[in-house]
C-alpha cells in the first residue's frame, strides 16, 4: 500500500494548539490549490489546443464564406432588379462586412470591392480610424500625466511605440527616485527602534531559511547518490535528489515535508510533536506558498475567462470552461450552416432582393446581418 503523504496534525491528538490548527488549515489549502492548479494548467493547455484545432478553423470557414458573399453581392449589384434603396443597402453591407475581413482577417482582394462601394477608399478610412484611436488613447494617457505630440500619435503603431518608450522612461524615473530615497535613508543615522526592527526581520528571514534548509539537508544526507555503489539504487537516489532539489529551489516546504514522509524520514508522530516555536516558521512559509498558488490561480482564471468570454467568478472548475467552449463550438457550427445556406441565396438577384427587404441599415454598429 502506498504511504500517505497528507500533512495533517491530529491523528494522535484530540486538542490542538492554535498553531497546529493553522498548520492544518494551510496544508489543506495548499493541497486543494495544488489539485485545482493541476487541473487548471492542464485545462488551459487543452483549451488552447482545442481553440486552434476546433474553433479557429470554423472562424476561418465563416470568414471565407462571408468573403464569398461579399463577392456575390458585388457581382449582382448592377442587376436592374435592384432599386436605389436596394443598392444603398447592398453598398452598406459590402463595406461594413468587408472592412473587418480586410483589416483583421487578411482578405486583401476585397479592397477593390470596398473602394467601389464607399466614397472614401479603404486605406484612407483605415488611416483615419487609426488616427482617431491614437488620439483617443493620447487623451486617456494625458490623464495619467503622459503627453504626446501629434506626430507621435499619427498612427496606432507610432502611438504604441511612443507609449512603450514613455512607460520605460517612467520606470527609469521611479527607479532613480527609489535609489535617491534609499541613498538618503542610508545617510541618515538609524534610530534604535529601526535597528531593532531590522535585526528582528533579519533574524526572522534566517529562521525561515533555516527551517527549509534543515529538511533539505536531512534529505541530502540520506539520499545523495555520489557514495552509492549499487547502480539501480544510485539511479533511484538521483531521481529522489532531483525532486528534493527542485522543492528546495522553489522554497516549497510542503513538498519537502511530503518527501520526508514518503521516504520514511519522518512519520505522523513527528508531526504531532512539532514544537509551537517551529510551527511559527513553518506556518509563515506555508502562508507564503499558499499566497503564491493563489496568485497563479488568479492569473490562469483571468486567461481562461478572456479566452472563453466569461467572467472570472463564473470559473469554479475547468469543466465550466469546457462546457462553455463546447457550447460556443456548437453555435459556431450552427452559424456556419445557416450562412452556407444564405450564401446560395446571394448568388440569385431575386432571392437577394427578398433578403434585402427584411434588412434595415442600422443606426449604430452593433447590428450584424450575417
């Protein structure tokens, strides 16, 4: 039977101290976070692969079909069946849909079609949009004390480049301010209270480091492979030491304690007898570890939410993400099927005229005809 490596104080004690309870709470939290992160890391990789394999190809098919419809609209545009209002609607649809296809999806061959149906050519419109976006960003940046010349924001790319330069400049200024501040502090004589505080912090850091290093050295002494003669045992100890070294480099107290139990260096009784003074330092390290795992979980959830158009609070398990993804893929497939049927109609002027009857040019840009 595999040896249990669950870290928990209480198997032989009915009454636990405050620090023992805190140790149990932290080890349980880390166990849960590690399990969740293992699922989230794997789920994130799986989701990314599925987006590339399942979702992106459908988006590509839909965009290609939209481009085909734009070409059909352009071909039938001159048909006598279309009145002035019909042609106005057709021109609006052609320019509205083709702009995104050209700008974001690389359908450069649609530019001449766009230009035929718009008073201003694509490149001029795109340049104006980029300039407006850059000017708006310039206004927002000024609220944070960053100022740009008009030449710096003539295009989105120029603005982004200048913005990056400004941020680097601000970082350098902050670093310089901190350096001057630290130099000023160093020149001032420290009070007795400050010296005592620094000494206490130094002592705390030494104790925390010593707590982790003591476990590490115990495992190194027992499992270092250099003096091992038996080749199979040497190989086993080499693998053990890789795990030990990794845990130590990560300052992972939890993993080191688990390794001690797994490798019979400590047992449950050892945990029960840990002194409260030792638990003070163990708990501080475990708290840091739990916080780091929480931060990692937060950033993974943020990524998953942005990829799946979900709110972070909606993501409780990786299954919720996959359910949403599966739903989106089904919807995309359904949209593609409908669009494929519609594409046939746009080849026929009579059918196209019927479609245009139910269409009204929107007053805003939030309406999608197809």
